[in-house]
């Protein structure tokens, strides 16, 4: 990680960048005379445009909400990125090589060019897949979407496409657009065999996975045909663009709602993200082939608030063990984050996509509404293993949940859960639980594992399953 970008380079990037061109990528601008352009403000809801851009002075201003700044501020706010990231993005755009205070250099011109080629290849592939969805060969793909309650407009909204059967449909298309095999190998869209490279995604429904700015950086593909020997879901492997620990499917569509509503809903699959958004839960995203981890938390934090606290992160699970494990795993993460984490479990095991289809949009809303704090979920999940109707079961339940409560680092929250646990166990005196938990906290401190995962919570290996459909 290089140090701070040199002041003069920041000024140079700002000067050389046409703010109108950058804003154009996000907002439709119309000339308003005197070198000014107008459009609908991306920072507040409005019907008539009060957002103005003045390229000569390199600034934007909204007369509705007062948002105001230069091109770097605009990119920062739109992408929810840091100052440095915004400058790097803008520099890459114009092929400017940044220098850093510690003598380091950022990505050089060659790397910037390679990255742009990768993005271009993804954009072309994305358009190719979407066009294929309308062809006769994609009947199975359309049937799948229809069967999940998604019409053509929904498919278009999310850019869903179809990767044709055969070995080289996309390969030929991209070669025809001037990409060399060496370049294509770096895209993650091709596999390599004895006779060279061939399409990685074949006979599959394809979702474009986009970064927060809306650029396609990878694909998730679901199998459609019985004779497909591959996994149900196949994603882009790690590439220069696609890092699964940082990718959130739907983040490009959800970012604005997440920031506005200070809520992030994490679902398990591409179709669940679609179903949520169509049902009006526009804060929904999904991880792609990995569990929600530390890097995802960073992204969530940045979107939810400026200072990294507050807001709600709601995990929806279909109630199976993997989902519960993933939730309990949060104990191993930063507990400032855990304190704003909630879990919504659908008792029937239906996912948001099933719910929307069988019981409508309201059922999806109801699932999100039913969220419970993560700590409560973890303790109750522990208690569920015991028959609390018997004295023996209650004693065992108490023993198992004390370490869970003791792992809560915030003292007043911990005390609160001592009382709650007393109630859930039907015990008369909260002091007994409090005493046991206090002892456990002290012992854990002596053992040196305070703050680790509670003994009763399954120490989670992240469920590595790709999102289900
Ligand atoms: Zn505004």
C-alpha cells in the first residue's frame, strides 16, 4: 500500500479531468446555457433537476440539497470510496501515473491499461450474454427465470444473460473484438485445456457481478441442463478485478438505498437479491461463493455511515445449520459491528425468492421485519439444543449459554443478556446468571481467550457454498 499521493499530482488529475464526462456516467446531463449542465441530483430524490455541473470551474452544486464539490468529491460520494481511491480511479481513467510521498508509485500506465482492457472485455461479455438470453437457444434460461417469478423487465434490470452451450461462443466474440488469447486468459471467463482456452460458462444462466461503481468485474452462472457435470453455481475465479472476499452482488444497485436507509440486507443468492429488490427491499446484496467476512464489513461500514457506527446489517437465513454458523461467526469479528447485526430466519426454510413467489412482496418485507439482534439469535440457538421443559435441560442450557453471553464484550449489553437469559430459562433470580457469567469472563481472561468465539458457538469455517438460487 503506497503512501499519500503527491499534492501536485492530485491537482494535476483534478485539472485534467472533465467533470462533466465523469458525472455523465452517473447522471443524465442537459445543457442549461452559460457553460452549465443540469440533471437530477444523485444525492437526493427529486423530480425536476436542480443539480448543476460547471465544467469550467470543475465543480458541481445542487440547489436542492446543497451538495457541492469538485470531481474527486463527486466520485468519493458516488462510489463511497476514500479520497485516495477516488483520485486513483480518476487517474486511471485518464492514464495518469501517480507519484506518492513515500517515493512509491501507484499502478503504472501499463497496469492501468491492462485493467481497462479487462473492464472492456467484461462489458462486451456482459452485453453478449444479455443478447443471448433473447435467442431461441436460451429457452431453458427464460423458463428458469419465469419459474422464479422474473419477467423480461426484471432480467433486464439485473442484466441477466445466457452463456450458450458449446465451447467457444464467447471466445469467438471477444477475439472478433480484438482481444488476444493472452488478454482473455486474465479475464477469468475462460478455462484452459490441451488445445488452448475455451468458454468457462457454457449453457448457463449468467448474472453480471458489478463493483460499487457499476462496472462488471465478473460473472456468476447457474447450471440449467441435466447433463452439465459442473457445480450448480460457477463464478469467476480470482482475477485482477474480481476478489470474492470484497465482492457483493447487487451493491451497485443497492448502495444508494443502503446509505439513505442505513440498512444493509444480506441474502444468500442472486435470485434472492433480485426478489428483494423487486419486492422493495432495495438494500439487499449477496456474497458470491464465500461467507460475509472482514472485507465485506469494511464496505458495509463505509456505506452505512460516515463514522463507521450505527445502521443495521440484517442477515437473512433459511434456518439451516450453515446460515446459523455464519451468523455465530460474527462473534469472531469486530463486536462494534456485531452490535449492529441482526438475523432474520424464515421458519419454513423458504428463501426470499421462494417467499416472494408463494406469498408475495409483503412476505419478503415481513421476513426482514422479523429480524432479531445477533446476540439474541446466538443465545437462543444454543438454548434450542436443550429441552427446557426439564430441570436437567435448563441446567444444561444455562451451562452452554453462559460462555456465549460471557463473550459479549460490551459490559452493559452483557448484563442485559444475563437478564434476558434468566427470562428465557424461566429462572427466578437474574443474579445467578450474572454471577456465572462474571466468573466465566474472569476465567476466560485468565485463559487468554477472552473475545474469542464462545465455546458453545460452532467455531465457524465459512460455508463455502456459492449462493443458491
Ligand atoms: Zn441534491
